[in-house]
C-alpha cells in the first residue's frame, strides 16, 4: 500500500511539472474543396471590368486568384489568375495580361488591398489605350465566387516530429487549407502549421522562418507539398540530432 501511494505521489509530481509548460493543443488536420458559385456578373470590355471589380464580393477576387489551384487541370495554365488569362485571350491585350499576371496575392494583407491593386493596373491600361478593348460575346468574363467546404480528416498531431511523415501524405486539399487559405483566415497572415509550431516557443523558429519564405502562388499544390515535405524533413532531422 505504501509503495502504491509513493508511485501515485511521483506520478502526481510528474504531472504538475509538465503542467508548468504551456498546454499545447494537438494539430487538427483538415481537408477542403472549393465550390465555385456563379455571381451573375459578367463583363465584355475593360471599362466594365474596372467598374465590376470595384463592386464584386471579395471572395470573388479570391476565387479568381486561388480557386483554380483545386480544380482539375489537364495542362499547365498560361497564367496564374483568371483576370490575366481573360485579358490575353478575351481582350487580346498581352500588355495588360502580363501586368495582371505579375500580381502576387501573397504581397497583400487582404482582398481589399488586392482589389485596389487590380483597379490601379486596369485604370492605368485604360488611360494608355486609345480605345477600350472588347471581347467577343462568347468570351465574356464571368465573375465567380468561392465557398470552401471543410472536412475533418480525424488525424491529430501532438509531436512536431510527426510532421515529416504527415506532410508528404497530405492531400492537395489539406495543403490548400492549411498553407494557403489559412493566411486569409489568420489575423497574422500565417499558415496553420507555423501558428501551431509557434506554441513551442523558439524551438522551431528557424523552421517557421523557412516556411515563410515559400511563395505558394507561383507553384502547384503538389509542388508546394514537395517543398514543404523537404523543409520539414531537413529541419526536424537536424533537431533530432
């Protein structure tokens, strides 16, 4: 009986010592799909594009920059966003298409800042043009908006070392949700795993910095997963030595 009480006392002390550390919640792995919803808004020329850009919902702009990443594609797209693609194929304006293609949405803190950048690029082109570019009737630009459907995978991570195994197995939907959409959801503009790792203090500071250097826009989700996998493997192996 005395030995049992002693074992309980030691166990209690151990639990108290652990409780001195900040409690870390497990990382909840989720998956997602992007559902495209028609807005009923369409434009046929550059002036109409400028006017509608100023009024469409922010999630419409989000969709036309990011939504195609989760859509099935049989070939590499010529442009990373739908506005640039329409400027080139619909308006036959390669100069505008190039300028729109150079816009990186990760450079902006929110969709409203991105909207303003789009408007400035379009207005500058209108000012330069001798005529307003028009598309054919069957090549109008149709504004869509996005709705993200989130799924719980029922996977939980409690130890950061598990990430080197987890990340390579993540679906592209999980990569999108945790590394791209997370930046929109987070007030700090960081991905979900970096936010989770920050709870461990400075231990994974270098890994978090390395993740922040990756630009998810000019790549595919599969390529992004590969880059992240290598990053986690390298940093976590070094930590384990």
